[in-house]
């Protein structure tokens, strides 16, 4: 059975055209008219497949590889058998990602479930005061709240709930069962199923009769090209805003507390958590299950290993891991 | 742009009236007729805003503060410039929370998405045997199961699913996409979006052909004034009940296992987990990402730092952190 | 109030018939005609209840136990008062689980909310190209996508969203608000509320302008008798498949990354995470909040304690715990 059955018929593309579009040099121009239609891992790539190598780890597999072409960095080109076309790129991961995006456009954002024409489902509930731009898709049982604005080309999947006054930019995708409130989202944002954006932060004042709720009146700002993984939670600010910067990618089951400000192009892996009011710079990488304390700063470019506990501020460019000893996290 | 655009027009209140309602002493009775309409952090509070200070950290900001009034404890009053009115309170955090609740009543519980009159959506599916009291709000695509009881003033948001025989008290709020089954909920409970209450605990018996499911026949009991954060999961008891005591606040992505009994006025921070059959006293604070083993007891008033691993029982009032060495958690 | 109110009237069964069906020996054949109708913990079991003991811990409770019968291993039989019938089993946990399954069939899988006859709700949205076998139940506001196949006896609960081309076997149960895409599910699978199956894995290529999305074109394969707990997330493969083997049980809030392959009859406790491309053998037990690094192998029968961090491969049968020192997880 076709392992890629969910992405349907591909549009074949000529190898030389592909080379141009992924900014790579084709080692064998004589086969530029070969048609390519899929990607595959090196060990099972066939004559219509593109594959890639990033290191010498797969040299053995190379000897029997029957791929249409192999993407690689210049330093690895000599390891590829001379009869197999190489697509030589200074940025082979990027080139492969770009090739895959060309061949599988439907995998670039979550898709509608139903086979009927795209558009606005009569089974969705859309407030009469909402502003829906052209070419928006809204699936069944989605709810669009009062005065919400949905930009052109944005797709709202089944059962998603968009709260009152929320604004979503263009060409964004809101997965099924997502709830969004008290938030402004940019363009080309992808929110995967079950994400919660804009609910109350965890704020209470002590009192003799228990904790008293501190109303949370801030917002969530999600900038362009952000992607947020399934079932993650992004709380709105207490008085200011929670901000996720442009191009930042967040994995599944991640918690972002109120007032957290995250810079551009960060990566935050599954089940990590960032406590309230912490500021994170640009290009920060945070491993899975790592916890970041509240009210600290993580400098740009810092890399924090998985399962770490970070209690105090981290300078820009630092590479750290583990749980800091002798210190307790805030509770 | 107004950072608090999601909470609409406020009802201004006189400063002297506010002082009385938050049980504070106004240092300048001559300005008691000033109108207050918002809260703000000290660094950007304007002439209609209330702000607060809890320590001397913000003394510098005080010098230029143009707030309508600043809430503070008696010991900090002397740091406030004499022309700025102080609202002096023995419980400044409580006083600020109370002021915010007066100014932003809509922030005290999740709100409906749609602009039409509150009530029961014709798009909801309500079993004919369910008992819905007066002034209940039910949003589109919610499901109310057989014989369920929903108390007066309770709000069920879009797509929430209330299982058969579930009882929910009065003035409670069930967020969008919440599922509740096998549970009794009290009054003034707030359940944020995506919470799962009442599904099977994780119970299996070993057998030669793999794990055999142990039916879970207990319930979940959630007492008054409990608040549960987005995407948290509360399993029902195996044979007895899982209990969340009055006033306890649970953050996002928290796991509460079957038969866990949690006392009153506890706070459990994001991504913490409590394994099955553990008993937690009153007023216990548990930090984020902390794991509590099963079948142990945490005494009242204990404080457990974030990212801890607690393998054995903890005495009342203890303050602990870190992962206990030389011991393995149950698996 | 009956603590088991949610499971309704039971069908009483004769004690001797029960003994036969749970492959146990009844110590007092003279009372074989007693009727049994419930299970209970030993401290409150009454004359119509079955209870069980696994160790000598409850010997004191035994002295006053009024249960209809007590399930125990042969070695514990002598501790049971002679007038109380024992059901002696070589596998007492299994025998108790089997008895409970007989007495509470409704607790073996999530139930419909509504009281009307089972069947396909007119409020569900089912693509005209989907193939729905006989005796399928579909609750309100569920969505069944294009060309999806749902096997006989399968139950799709309220608001669940089944994506295009997904295939689900027979007698499986999909909980409320679950989303499934790019996946094949077997028979007798149970998916609890809020689970996310088949969304994109976390894959990006670095580039000078930030991370570039690597399309994820694999699938999720879930074999027979798998159970997955509330709000867990199972990402689809990047190019190959993510696989959950037969009979494996996964608890709540667990993350399974792309390309992970899990064997048969494993148990994975709440809030654990398995990073991409890791292979896990058969019968592996993983404790709560444990993180397993990517691209490693966990041998069959390994047992990993809760809150562990596993950075390198683990041999079959190993029993380990804690976080490996001197090593950073992949980020």
C-alpha cells in the first residue's frame, strides 16, 4: 500500500526545473528531463523519488540507491555513485524541505475533511457582526464570534471556536477543535487541533478565605508564520500581552503562561512550559519537557536541552541543560 | 490600540466608593470624586487607572506615576509621592483583585462568543430528559446528555459535551470543547476550554495476553469555586471517587489520576501530575511540571517547588523541591 | 448516594457462574447460588459485592468484610475468614478485571450521551463518499471526512472529527472532540476525549530566514486493542509511519513524536513523551512524565521509572530510572 496515500496524486515535475526551484546544481544535466513526483527516505527511494543525505551515515544505502536524485551538500557529493544524479545545495535540508513543499502542497497546512467545494459550511455558526473576507473556508460546527475578523484565504476547520473580537490574518489555518479568544493572529499562522489560545492566565491573590481570582485582561498576539502544535495552551496576559514572535514554532502540549514574550524564529519542543512574564529572545531553542521559570530572561540564540529546569536568566547564545541545583522554582 | 479591547466599555466608579468596596483607606479624601475605570501596571497607568505595588522594586516608576490611585500595604505608603492618592490595604493583592473584578466583571468567567441574546442556542443538542434550570446559557454545538442537570446561571460554551447523569451546580462555567462525564460539579466552578473530566483512569490487570482493562466505575466530584485550566485531565475513580476540594485552582495541562483526593484551596501549576490514589490536604501548593507519586499523602499546607518528583509522603507544612534520589516512581 | 450511579442497574449473576467465568475456584460451593451484582473495595464491600486482595496489607479489613466473595491468590486464601467465600485464582487481578467487565459492560468503552436509540445522529456531518458499515453509532456534531471508512460496531462520539481517507476498524470507540487524520486504526481501539492523531510532526529545516516547514507525509498506524488517554497527541510520520502496536495502552497527555514505532502490549503513563524516530519494543513500561530521546531504541520488556530522562538506547529487560547525567537531550 502506498505509504503516502493521504496526499493523493502528485504533480510530476522535471528534475532540471526542480533543481532550479530549490537552488541546487544538478550533477547530471543529461537527465534533466526525468520526472520526479515524490520524496522518500534513502533506503526505499525509487526512480521517481527525491531523497537526501546530511552525513556519511547512509553511505552504505547509497550504493544501492535508485532514487531519481539525491540532495546533498558539496562536501558529500563525492560519496554518491556517479550514475545517481546529485542535487548539490549549500543548504540541503532547506532544499529538501522546498522540494517536498512543491510536491506535496496539501501537506503544508491542515486540510478540510469534506469532499464538497471549499467555502463556508452552512453548518457553521457565524455571528452576523463578524467580518469574513473573501475565499475564507469554514468547516462544519465552527463558531465565529461577534465582531471577529477572518482574513482572506484563512481556513477554519471543524468545530473550531473563534471568540468575540478576535482578529485572524490571511492564509492562516485554525485546526479542528481549536479555541481562540482575546487574541490577534497574523498571516500564515498554523494552529493545530485542540490548541487553546487566550484563556485566563493562572493568577490569584491570597486571602483568608482562599485564593481570589485576579481578572486577566490582556491579550495574546501571535505574529506571522507562527505554528503551534496540538493541544498546546497559550494564556492571555494579565494586564499586558502574551506575544509569540514571527516564525516561532511550538510543538504539542506546550504551556505558555501569561505575559510571556517570545521572540522571532524560536523552536519550543513538546511538553515544555514557560512560566508567566518570562521574556525569550530571538532564535532560542528549548528542548522537550523543559520548564522555564517565570519572570526571567532567555537571551537570543540560547539553546536549552530537553528536560531542563531553568530557574534564572540565561545569557544570549548560551547552551545549557539539566536542572539548576539549590534553587526552587516559583510556585 | 487599547490593550484591553476585549473587555469593552467599563463602568466608571468613584474613587471613594472603590476604596470602600476594596476595604482600603484613601490617603487623599479630597479626590474621592475622581472616576476610575481601569487597571494598569504601574509603568503605564494613566489618570483613570488603578495600579498596585507589592514591594520597593518599583520605587523608580512611582516617581512618574500618573495613576488615579496606587494600592499598597501600610509599610509602603511612605514611598508613594504625596500628590498621588494611595489606597492603603492590609491585603493589597486581594484589594487589587477585588478592584479588577469590579471594573472587569466580564473577565471573571469565560464569555459567550455570539452577540445575540444569551439563552439556549437552537444549535445545541439537549437530551429531552435533561433538566435545565432557569437562566442557563448554552452555546451552539454543545451536547447535554440524558438526565443531566444544569443549575441556574450556569454557562455551557460552544461544543462542550456533558455526559449522561452529570450534575452541574449554579453559576458555573463550562468552557468550549470541554467534555464532562461521570461527574458531579458544584457551584461557581470554572472549567476552561478543552478540559477532560470523568474519563477512565489508567487501570489494567496483567495477563499472559497483555493488559486487561479494569473497568473504572467511580466518579469525579468537583466542589464549589474550583477552577481548572485548559486541556487538563481529571480521571474518574476506579471504584471510589476522584475529588477536587472547594476553592482549589488547577492550571493548564495538569493530570489528576483516578481516586486522587485533593483538599480545599490548593494551587496546582501547569503540567504537574498527581498519580492515582494520592491524598492531598488543604492549602497545598504544587509547582509546574512537578510529579506526585501514587498512593502517598501530601499534608496540608505543604509547598512543593516546580519540576519536583515526589516519591514518598510529605508532612504538613513542609517546603520541598527536587527529585528524591535512590527511588523510582511507580510505573 | 450510590457511588456507582453512572453505571445503572447491573445484571446479577450467580456466584458459581461467576467463578466459572473468571476461571476461579469457589471455596464454599454451598453458597454458589448467591447473587452478585457489583464490585467494591474491601473496606466497604457488602453482601452483593465482589472484592479482591493482592497482598496481606488488608488483613485487618478482612476480619469484618461482608463481601459476597473475595478474589485472591492461593497463597492468601488462608487469611480469609472461613465463612467468607474465596474465589481462588492464579491471576487474581485478571479475575477481578474480568468480573468487573461482566458486571459493568458499560464501563468498558466510552458511552453515548443521549438517551435516544443508538445510530447515526442527523446532527452529524458525514461526507457522501464515506463508507459507514452497519451498526455504527455517530453522535451529534461529529464530522466524517471524504472516503473515510468506519467499521461495524464502531462508536464515534460527539464532535469527533475523522479526516479524509482515514480508516477505522470494527468495535472501536472514538471519544468526544477527538481529531483523527492521516491514520489507519484497527479493531477494538479506544481513543479517549480530546486525543489528536495524525497532525504534522515537528519538522523544520534551518534557513537564513528562519525555520522552513518540512511537509510531513507519513501516517499513523494504530493496531487492535490500543487505548489512548485523554488529550494525548500522536503525530504522523515524516516520510514513514508512526506505529502503536497491538494492545499498547497510553495514558493522558502523552506525546508520541513522528516516526516513533511502539511495539505490542506496552504501557505509557501520563505526561510521558517519546521524541521522533525512536523504536520501542514489546511489553515496555514507561512511567509518568518520563522523556525518551529521539532516534534511540528501547528493548522489549524494559521498565523505565517515572520522571526519567532517557538519552541513549536501553537494552531489553533493563529496569532504569533517573535522568542520565552529562548528556543533553536533542533539541
